[in-house]
C-alpha cells in the first residue's frame, strides 16, 4: 500500500510539474483566443526569455509570429523569425519556422525576399518535401514581380504536384498586354496628346492638344503683333510647360494602366491557384 501511494504521489508531482511549466504558454494562448494580441506577444516573449526548453520556445516563437501576423505587422514578423532561426532548434522545428517566415515575407510584399527564402529551403532542409502552399507562394510572388514566364513553369509544377489540370486551367495561356512607357513618352514628345491616347485616355489626349495648341497659338499671335515678351514669356512658356507635363502624364497613365492590368491578371491567377491547393 505504501509503495503504491508513493508511486501515485510521484506521478501526481510529475503532472503538476508539467502543468506548471505549460501554464505560461496556456496563458499566452488564452490571450490570443480573446484577441489580446499585444498582451499575448509580451507573454510569448517572456517564455522565450525565461524558458530553457526548446519546444516551449518554439511554441512561443510561432505564437508571437502569428500575433504579429494578426496585427498586420508582417515585416516585423519576418525580422523576428529571422532572429529565431539563428537559435539551436532541431531541424524539425526550424522547418516550420522558415515556412512561417516565407508566408510572412509574402504577406509583407517582400517578393524578392520570399523567392530567396524559398530557393534556400531545399538546401537547408533536404529531407522535407515541398508543400503545395510553398509552391503556391512561389507562383504568386513571381506573379507580383511580373515574371510570368517563370510563374507559368512554377504553376505547372504545382498543378502536377496536386494532380490538377495544368492544361485547361492554366491562367498563363493569355498574359496581360502591357504597354511601353518609353513609347508613350516619345509619342507625347512629337505629337501632343498621342501618349495619352496610347494610354487609353482620349479625353486627356484632347485636353492636352487643346491646351498646348492654345499656348502655341497665343505665342505666334503675340509674336506677329510685335508683343515679343508676351510671345516668349506667356505663349512659349505655356506651351513648354504643358508639353513637358503631357510627356510626364503619358508615362504615369501607362504605368497606371499596366498596374491595373497586371493586378487584374494576378488576382484571377491567385484565386485559381488557391482553389487548386485547397
């Protein structure tokens, strides 16, 4: 009887010790569940500072990163996870930390950094196969950088991996037609309003022609009537200012048009990519 009682006491003490060790993590997780992300971050940071157990520190690191993500602080999450990756975690714990960092880098708009992290992952963790999520993030990052030929290849690899139809569902069959900013500048330089018309803004093209023509007309008329200062100071000044402004405006309009077309294509591709990895 005494021996059984002794063993039961040891067992209960062990359970109490485990529960006591897990209490800070439970508290931090409870704060996350109640939406108190700042307080949860502080609690996770306290665990990282005081705990000597790698699994506890790993859970706290993941927890803090997800709190930063919930608050929209994606760049801060990338920086924080970079500091955690430098620690002595086991390979099985480092891999999910790197995965979380890649996702946060993409959400932060750090697309070049995302691709760099993805390229290093197979060399750092050769025993872990690529996941559909990471393959999708690669495709989406290439899309955002408008590197669509590379994105098309990566998309086919993803489709094969998840056994999806890579032929009929391929969004890269028809890429967005982007216009040349230099061409818009040259057109506006030699033909007033042509750059705006090339950018798909006939109203602005007509206005540009009208304003520049008015300045030129005033300058010529003033010169013929002998008002040379007015001709150069007002007429030529108006024409030169609106002409230079028209050239710059044509470039901006083409940039806006290209951005709109690329954003529409990327949004459609993103929706399709997310559908095939569900």
